[in-house]
C-alpha cells in the first residue's frame, strides 16, 4: 500500500479511544473510506482487535488501510499528566506522533479530552503567536452554523488568548463554511461596551482594532441565531454554554415525548407525526455536529465525543479530512501575521 | 383602605417599568388580586395613566389598590448610575422606597435590570454578611425546578461571593419548592475536584466545610436534570447559560415549526398534534418562570422580564407574594449566621 501518494489524505485514528473503542472506530473508518475516494487511514491500537473488526472490510477499503500496533490505552478518566508521562505507547499518543512525523495529515481520537489536549500540545507544539490551543466546535443555528471556541481547554483566559482564539476560529469557520470573512463575535453579558468583565473589555478593544470581521459583543442566545459565524469565549464559559445546550435539548425532547404519550389521541397524533418528528430530530441531531478541532497546534487533531457511534465518529473523520485538504494550521499561521496588530 | 392590615401582603408595583408599562402591569395586578385574597397592591407611576387602565377593575379589586403618583420613568437603556442620580421620583425608585419605609412587603419591576439592582442596593442596603446581592431565577428541569444564581449582577466573583450566593439560593429554593435542605451544586466544567479555575476550587472548599446540603460540582447539563436544587455560579457564566437556554429553546421551536410545515401530510399531522404540542409548549413556557429575585437585600425586590405580558408579570407578583409571606430576607439573615464558617 502506498501511503505516500501525494494526492491522498492520510488520517491516523486512535482506534482504542472513546467509550466503545474499535467497535465504533473501525465501522466509522470503513464508511469514511466509502465517502472519500482520496482518504487513507492508519488505524492505531491493538492490532488483533483491529483486525477482528476489519473482517467486514472490502478489498478496496483494506488497500487504503494501514494498521499501527500500539500496546497502551489512555483511560477516559486518567489525569492528563499521568497519560503524558506513562502512556508513551498509547493509541492516542502514537496517532498524534503520526501527525508530528508527517506520516498522517491529521488524527482523530474519541479519547479523554484533557489527555488528548496535553499530549497534542506536548508532541506537536503550538503555532508561533499562539499561547494556548483552543477547542472549537460547530453548533446548529437558525441560519447555517456557528463555530464556538474555546469549549473547555482554558478555564482562565487573557484578552490576548481570546484574540488568538478569534483569529483561529475565523480561519476555521472560513474553511468549513466556505465564506470569505466570517463574522466574529465576543461572548458577553450584554451588547453595550460598558458591560462585562475586564478581560472581555480588553479583548473587545484588540478585536475592534484588528483586520478581522469583528461584529462586537454577542450574548448567549446569539449563538443559535445565525447572525454570527464565530463566537469567542473562555473555556469555562464555553464549556458551560455547550453543556447547557445539551441539557436544554434533552429537557425539551423529554417534554416532547411526554406530550405525545399522554393518551391514545396524542399517541395517534405522535404516530402520524413521525415523518415530521424524524426530520426535526435529524436537524438537531448532535451526531451531525460531532468533531471538535484542537486549534493552534502545528498539526490537525480532531476530538470526537467519547460516546460517539459510528455515524458520529465518521463525521469527525470528515472534518479531519476537510481540515487536512485545506491545510488549516498553515492558514492559521498565515493569518496570525496578517491579523496580529 | 387599610394598608396596614397585619394579615395582608402589600406589594408595590413599578407600574411604568418594562416594555409595555401600565398596559401590562395593571391587568397583571388585577388578575393577581383575584388569585390571592390577602394581597394588596400599591401601583406606582403616572396616576392618570394608571387610573385609565383601572377602568375595568371591580369594586373589590379597587378596595385593595392604592395609587402612588410618581413623575419619572427609568428608561430601559438608561445607565444605572444616571438613573440613581437623576431619577429620584421614578416609579422604580418610589416602589423600592415603599419597601424601605415598610409600607410594602415587596416590590416588583419589569424595568431596567441594572438600574433596579443599583437602586435597590442603594436604597435597601445588603444584609450583614452579604457583599453583593445576586439575581436568582427558576428554570424548568426534567424533575421539578432548578434555582440558579447569579444570573448577571456580578460579572467577577470571589469564592466568598459564591458561598454567599449558595446560602441565599438555598434559602430561596427551600421556600419556593417547600423542601427542607435543598441540594446545592457549584457550576464547573467538570465534576472532578481538579477541574475549574481557582475561584470555583476555593468556593468548593468553603461549601464542603459548610452546613449546606452541598453536592459538589455540577455541569451545564445538570441545570435541567432535576438532581440539583440550586446551581451557583458567577453572573457572567450564569447570564450566558440563561441566554443560551433561551437561544436553544428558540432554535428548537423554529425547527419544530419547519418540520410540521413541510407538506400537506406533516401539516395535517401538526394539526392533529395540537393538543400534545400545546401541552408541550406550556411546559417550557418561559412566562411560567418569570420573576427573578434580587437576593441579599434588606427587602424583597422581584425583577420581571422587560417584555413580560400580563400572565407573565402576574407570575412575578405571585413570587413576590410568596417571598413576603415567608419573609425570605429574614430567613437568609438567620441562615447566614448558621452557615457561615
């Protein structure tokens, strides 16, 4: 197998990561190979387990797959420092090493977020001008999508950090949404300049004086309206907002089920509504948004949700594929110089 | 009219506040008088406008209403400091003065939140042991309700502030939900003790050593699960979480409408589902949760949503009524001593 084909996109997958390991990663890998003709994959992990899951693979799929054996697995609750120190042959670490060694254009892991960020930062290093990497994810909006960062990597941020997040988010949203100058907003508790804490006020000034398409402060409800492409915030606020979103969605779907389960008439109405409800559910299906980008590194690292199923994990692979095709880290590197004051 | 009837609960309403002023406040006042036999109201504002809206009132309602004329109105976008300095005869200020002077047991305003908080703090002062008042609101959960504070009064908080919020929230949740020892959680980005910023880590220690029924760190999705009664956070995070909730709810209802509007079959299904959808909507109806408590003051001040309708504003009056009946500020005062280290 020729892994060095210059037209191919090579992605390393942490086959052991996440709640389900190879039983989700391998089916996702196979379906991704069908979706992307130019995709090649390196499956990193216990080779016996991986080969077992590959029994259903076709000859064409197998031709585009390489297996890299590794002996360790990072546990989902393992402290990042411990994983970094004692799991040098983990499937996660080896997958990141592939990116470092230019054997892969990107890697994807559903493993422990803290360990993934710590390892990626240690192995790949940050881009010049980036103090801290950030986690970016896509959220559904009434019109299009919103990109939001940081979602939890940095609980305390300076105005400079937020400014760097804005540059990175702008590049990523431009690539993923295919727009020239993404609208960037800074998350705050009001839209007036006097609102907010000192950090957001300082970041607001940096952004106003930048070449970014900065639209000013936005509030929590603006995340979902579609009038802003990139929402910038510190990792504490971003993580709370993201998990709040999940909680509200779960609450509403719970109430919805209850409402259709009240009596025989509402049950019949619910049955007749199945096509509409199915369409509705697919629009808010979080699996369609799986795949968070660890931005600011000298390489592409995508974090899949730990509990992702194969459909969902395949979405994270597609994101890695797109970022690799567009060379997102190089684009960020180029834009940092343009956007820095 | 005897406003000093010791069994009556007297509430002062800022009749001019909010987006709609007397046209919402007066109908809400009249329906509240029907709901609560022991309720008496002081309507504060332009007496001519108020009397005009009172034309529909019954003799019994009029018997329980007093009008207090005031000449000024705080604008919805007026800077709090300006309102405090130059609007000494505003309907908002005069309503708060009524509480200060023990002429009312509580006041309700749909006016400018910043001005209401600044004025209430200036006129009423904080309780001993409370550095800063906080805004508490009720949110729907899969089981019961969740109380959350601070929702925007304090963008920067110390661990001591968060601890005080926990005491106040615990007292309020106990009263409103009628439970003995409300479960208190501290909002963080993970449930492990190593997670979070320095402020939440310190607050966590204070809470662990307190007599509160503290359950530890909670995350954004826990707000809606019903396993925690009081969620404590700083005003920046709380405000973002609250507005994110509103944004997600709006997004989901938008998708829901689209799903039932696709074609004639989904429209028929939607029509047949009306009873179920109506029930569903009433469960997540934000009007049922209108009324935020400004806690930590030497008096009861309830903030209604600025855009509230009469149904919604009446809910805020009911909350003021309940807090007055239970003497929430006195309860907080008593608990502060018990819970402080």
